[in-house]
């Protein structure tokens, strides 16, 4: 059943050739990411984080005093609140918390560190509204996983308290593309291939070095990181980004959970409405959050 469900998503993703222009790519990720409507019982509300657009969500019975701060994927060049709405709202339901999804600025119009500045504004927005760090989980998929780790690095550098825990889904953490699975898994990944990542990395990093830990958190000192859940599919070229970062966290004595989901593709919880393994992955996120949120 799992293979049939994910194969249907593979068919959806490959039904059209990847668009060339940035505008067309952004339209396409919203088309496939929002292919299935969110649950009718989710309450949505717009938010303004000091000029950065965001969106609250709340499922019935969730604790509004705790929050998942979520950064969408899309290679820093596409993706939106709309494309990832199903993923973030159902993650919030599983964790029993409200969510704040952030519409950070995109490259190439806004290269590094624009997204980082917007992420910090979103964090400040929550803190100014009375959310203590131990009441916040920060998470994201793909580039959003990178932004999650980068926000932690920034807060640590500023000497500020860190979130209770982090969730990295199919994270893209090494923009130098040194992971072996970029080659080993190229034949089974329907989405993420090295030439495409090279294009995204060039657009996002701009004049910054890709070895800069702010650009590639894989190269950072991860001492003192919050407890972290990393989820990745076995059919992803980015497996090595997840595995190697989990190893670094473990060596640094950070409580880390690494999950490699058989047959799953990049950011598969996006399609949780039709993929049971996507729903189960979000259930694991909920269990992890409930363990570490105070």
C-alpha cells in the first residue's frame, strides 16, 4: 500500500516537466504541494512578523500556548505558506500545538541572508507575544530544515535561549553538495538532482561561500543544539545531509533521533492526505514535540 501511495505522488510530480522560470517554478510547487485541501476543522489566521507575512493554524484541542515555528522548503527559491499548508497544519495537530508558518523572502531576488533575517523576525514575533523558548519547536523541510538549523546557530551566537527542540524533514544542509547519495540515489529520486541543486545554491548563496556555516549548517559547530528529530526518505539524494548531520549532533552529545523511511521521497509528509507514511511521520513529530516541549 505504501508503495502504491507514494507512486501516485511520483506520478503527480513527474506529470509535467520542471518549469524553467522562477515564477513558473513557484506556481508549480504550490500546485503539487496544495494538490489536496487541508482539513476543514483547521483554523487559519494571517500574521505580520514585523513585515514578514506568516500564518497561524490551530487544530481543535491543541494547546495555543505552545507553537511550531515552521519554515517551508523549496530550495530557498520557491515554496510558500500555500504549498506547505497541509504539512504544517497536520504537524501542529499531531503535536497538539498551534503553528506559525513563515513566508520568508526568496532568492534570487533576495539572496542570503534575507531568509535568515526573516526567520529571526518570526522568532522575535513569538517571543514578543509571550512564548517562552521552551514552548517553541522550530522545524522545516528541505531548505526550511537548513533555515531551522541556521536560526538555532544565530540565536546561539547572540547568546539567546534556544527552542525546546527542532524538526528537520528531508533537510538540505550542505550546499557544497559533497554527499555521496547525490549520486547513489540519483536514479530513484524524482525531485532532487545535483544540477538542480547547483542552480538553487548559486541563486541563494550569491557572493557568500557555500562552506559558510550560515549557508551550510553541516559545517557548523553544533555544540549545545536543542534535541533534534531528523526525518528523511530512502529514495532521496539528500540522505547523506540528514545522516551526516545526525552524526555530528550525536558526537556533540545532542539528543538526536534519525529516521530513514523506506521508499519515501523528498518531503513526503507534504502529501499526508494521501500517503499513510506521511501521516505516520507527522505522528512521530508529534510524539517528539510532546516529549521535549514544557
